[in-house]
């Protein structure tokens, strides 16, 4: 049985439904805040690394990203999640390569394959 957010609230009393939706919205906002904090931390950490460490990190990152991609492709995950994952992988790859924009990193990565 697939869990769907919309269906989870159907059988609840009207007042309870609003509270659960509000709680879910608040939790989503908390998660967004946590992600924004990580979005600030990760590039700062990468930029502090010497070039040799960045190269090693890039290899490890690519391997971990591919493993995560494989797991997600075999799981019941929305296209929105997959798109966000790919966007952030490209952005982090750009930071690792020292590019100002992810598009440049994607071109460089595709060209070297």
C-alpha cells in the first residue's frame, strides 16, 4: 500500500485534519531551514579544502551520488525528489570543481566522459 499525504488526512475529524496539516507544514518548514543551513555549510567546507582533497572528495561524492541515485530509482520516490537530488548534485559538483554555475560543471563532466 502506498502512503499518500492527501489520503492520510481523509479519515480524521475536521478539526484534527487541520492540526495535522499544520503540523506537517511546520515540519516541512523546519526541514527547509535545516537544508538551507547545510546549503551554507557544505560550500564553505569545500572551499576550505586544498585542491588535492577536493579531487579525492569529488571521486567519493560521485560514487555516493550514484549509489543514492540507484537506491532512489528502485524506490517509490516522486519525480520532484529525483529532480531536486539531481539539481543539488550538479550544484555540489560545481562547487567541488570551482565553477560559479552548475551548468559549467555539467558540461565539463560530460565532456570528460
